[in-house]
């Protein structure tokens, strides 16, 4: 069911979650948001070891922020390990983890092509810009293959000889030349198809907004509203 949700609706819900995390000041409210985002990620099948490894740098950053605020939250190391410093560091850590969880739920469960197609059809994104981004997504795996091919060709020509420093730093040059030629061909092809001239275009796949999208958005928004009134408390913007 979650895979049928329009990518735009998922994007809006994730942005609402990020905004909510900055409007809730109590630890209990932040834990509620985190628990809800983790439940959604689990249902969508994104809470895996592989996805956790991908967001681990952000989690480590959150741990660093927590320790920093615990030790120097008041600006004086002699006043460290106080309750206020602990609560401040915990709130910032939870906000970072919430943002990481929301990003994991969105990025690891979204088709970039479907997202761009939906933006073009429902939010009238310029087709030239959208297809340019789609082409860039296609370029990354092609660049990796090109680099491997260049490395193999260079190793064959060297005949087992160790690379000099000049040869090492010049390795990306043929890759750059190859992709400049490829980008030029793509630009000519896009110009020939009038991507910058006609905003009203047909699409090979329609991604309309459906009733299930409205229900999903209303359900998520309702949960966020309840969490806000439960956890906004009488906090302040200290630590942002």
C-alpha cells in the first residue's frame, strides 16, 4: 500500500515531520515522533542493517552533539554533567535522529524517476529541468563503468609498471572528456525534442493524485497535530 502513495505526498509528510521536530520541545514528544517514524520505516521495509549503515554518519554526528552539549552546554566545562545540559543534548540528539529516520524512510523507498514524473505532472515542474536531473541520475553508474574501463586500459598499457604521480592525477581527465561528449549529445537530443519550448507534454506514465494519497496525508497530519499539542510544552529555541 505504501508504495502506491504519490512521491509528492511522501515528500510533504517528511517535511512536516522535520518541521514538527523543531516545534516540539519536550523529550516525550520527540520520542513519540521518533517512534512513529521508525514504525513507518519498519512497515515500509526500510529499517534494515544496510539502511542503518548508510545513516550511521548522521547518527554519530548526533552522538557528538549530545556529548558536546553534555560537557559544554552551559559554556563552562566546570558546570558539565548538569541535568539541563543532559536534556538539551538529548533533545538535539533526538532531532538529528528523527531527521535521519525521515530521510531514510524517504530516500530508500522512492523511485527518483517516479518522483520527477510526479513533480512534472502535479506541480508543473519544468520538463527540461526534470529530465536534466533524470539524465544526471543515469550518468552516475555510467561514470563508474567508464572509470573502471579507463583503469583497466591504463593498467594494460603500463604492462605491470607502477603508476607515477602524474599518471595517477591524470586518470580523471579521460573520464571528464568522455562525459563532456556524452552531455553534449544529451543536450542536443533534448533541444531537438523541444524540452525547453513546450511545458504541456504527454508522459509515458501518468502518476495522478488519488484518494489514497489524500487519506495518507490526512492521517499523517492528524498524528503530527496530536503529537504537537502533546509535546510542544513551554520550551524555548535554545540549542537551535
